[in-house]
């Protein structure tokens, strides 16, 4: 039996999009993939990301915002960059690692233009649902 695919979801601050992707991948596709997330920087785990994931019964509250260097000893099959900045600043990986870019909107930036808390959370839900759809289509989205 083939081992699980090791995926790294990489974002700028590892606070929101990459954290949600890690949570969804391990929850929905844990039989096929072993997912991790990291950032070029660390911005801490976004509480609104935690809230909207909990709405779907997925607890990411124990995940931590971490720098890519923390995972340097792991061998990944795929690195999925989920924002343009991470894609442009993606560290060098050995040739066998396939880097895939799939941009998701930035919920905190979207929410910054909203006044009400309910409107802010809706921005997170929109991106959460886009990430969920992407994860549900794994491994096809990796062109495996």
C-alpha cells in the first residue's frame, strides 16, 4: 500500500488560510494525505479562522503558527502555496517536491473593510468554503 502523500500548505503568516487547509486536509482526506502548514513569517493562529472551522466541526485551535524552517527535516511530496507572497518567496525544495500554487483571498484583508462582526466572519466563511472545495478535490488538484 502506498504511503500517504505529505503536503505542506504554505502562506505568508501561517495564521489563517494555510491553517484551514491543514485542518481540512487532515480531517477530510486523512486517509490519503498527511498535511502540515507553515509560513514565511508567523502571525499567530487567527481566532476567526478557528471560529469558522469550528462551525463545521473541525478544531484547529491546537495548531500553531510556525516558520517553514521548523519543518525542514520533513520530506514533502507537495508544497501548496495558498497566497501570492508565499508563492513568490517559496524556499528552495529538492527537485522531487512538486510546488503547486493555488491562491485564496486573504480573509483578514477582506474583513478589514467590514464594520459588523457578522460581516467580518462571513469573509472568513467564504474563504473557508473555497479551501474546503479545493481539499475535497484532492489528490486530483495535485495532478497526481
